[in-house]
C-alpha cells in the first residue's frame, strides 16, 4: 500500500484527535504526581535526557527562557532539581534532576504506563498488535516534524 492508497489528511486528523484525547486521558493519572503539567514535563526531560542548560531545557519544552526559569524555580523549591554552575561557562547554569526528582518521575511514568496497559487490556488482541507496530512510528513522526521545523529556521 503506497501513499496514493492512504488518505494522509484523514490519517493526520485521526492521529491529531487520538493524540489529544490520549494525552487528556493520561493527564488525570499525571495529576497524582502533584506537579503542574509544565513542571512534570520539564522534569521528564531532565530525568530521561540528563542534565542540561536552562536554554536547552526551554528549547526542548518550547517555552521562553523566563518561563522556564519560573518552572525550574518551582522544581528547585520542591527539591526535585538542582541548579549548578555549568562546566562550559560561569554565566550558564546546569539543571539536574535530584534523586527525589528521579524517583517522583519514575513513579509518575509507572502510573501512566499502568493506565495505558489497563486500557489496552480492554482492546481486542489484534488491536494490541496494531498498536505495538504503530507506536514506534509516533516517535519517528515527532522527529520528522522537529527536523522540518529546524530546517525552516
């Protein structure tokens, strides 16, 4: 089946709708972490991608520097991240998840995965197989969109 056999606009619309509804559904599970969505997302970047500068974290989250500063201030205040001098320069800071932050994020991710597994158990076996084949493509789509945006700037 080639591109001509698939209505790409219809698939894109279905993906858009499905992604929004899925994220809204897991948001209720994410609330159990006790963090705002912005703080939880920033903490996730630090836990799963490692320490980084404030500028890089803001770029990863698609927010302005002052917004990320406020998010990080909140995370520091909760003991979830530390702000240390960056090894590349005296004016830069490096944001690192603390052990407590890593544990909180690990528990939050486990709750999200548990909710997804419980929902998938309600599907037919062939639907689970379809999801297992398609799920890795979501990361590829995200990468393609980021690459296209980078090429335009």
